C-alpha cells in the first residue's frame, strides 16, 4: 500500500533563474521539470548565468533576487518585474541598467541547463517549521529555499524527513512520478535579502550546523503529468 507523505500546499515556478518566482494553483510537469521553470536566465557575454554564486557555469549577480518573474499561461516570453513588482517593458535593457553590466541579456535555455542541480525541489512543512524554531530571530519563509513544491506533512513528522525518500518515487496529481535523488546543497542565496525578507545569514548557519547545509528533496521526473494544490503525494 502506498504511503501518503503529505499534501501539496504550494507550487512555485521561477521563470527567470535567480529571480523571485510565481505561485501557482496547478502546473504541468514535463520531462524537464515544472513547465517553464528556470527556462530563462540572465546570461553574460562569456555565457555564464546570473546566480547568487560564482562557479564554472554561474556568475554572481547581486540584486537578481529583488526582481521577480512570471509566465502565466505563456511559455514563449517571461514577464520580468522590478523590485516594486512593476512589469518591465524591455527586460534586457532594464537588466543592463539595473545590474550595471552592459553584456547581459535575458536568454532562453539552450544546450546549457539552467538548473543548479536537479529539476524539482520538494520541501516539507516539517522541515520549514524546524528552521523557524532553530532561528527564531529570523524571518523564515519558504521563498528563501526556492522549492517547487511545499508539502504539508502530517503532525509529528520529523524535520528532514525528505532524506528518507531518496531512492524512491513520489506519486501524485495526474500521473506525475518524481524520482527522489538527494538534497540541495544550500548556498548564500538562502540568506540573501529579497522583498519582504531581510538578510539573514543565521539561517544558513543553522542548516549547515544541523544538517551539513542540505535541505529539501531533489527529484528527476520519472513520468510527466499535472500537479495541483491539494493533491496528495505518496511514496511508491
């Protein structure tokens, strides 16, 4: 018998990588992940993607998290919103002025994936509540951890329960199957300021101390389908 591990409480998509996302009532899940998630990114002249860190693929671009993006029902062009939540008419021109980088442009994913690690992040309310208790001085919100799915877990569920899912499949919605692989390795973006959330480095410190900086369950899409808020998710 399948074990129900929780109910989908929130769904999030981030059309432009490293910006704030849009909260959805339902979404198609395809082989790549949630339809339109991280489909676009800010790309510089060297081909690196705007992020909160510097790596071989990414370039740190402070300020992106103060912006947000949305797709609505269209996947062909994202809408970029400024720090006050106002739509930007020309995203590339705005980004060049806002970031003070003349070589950046809003780019659609091509041969280089926009995902940091794996395409779908699932976070439980049990783990999120633990963070709130561990760091009572900070403003803790699911947006700091950028999940695709926030899962409401039953009372008494222990924090970091996501670790027990690795190697198994989550099933929910209309045909969706998620193959859980590992947890995200958290970086400075967890602590970064964004609209309504001040800079809070103590959050990342608590997660590093308690759980080696890992938090959530990352998954690959084993079967596409549709997810809706209120859907039960079970382990197969």
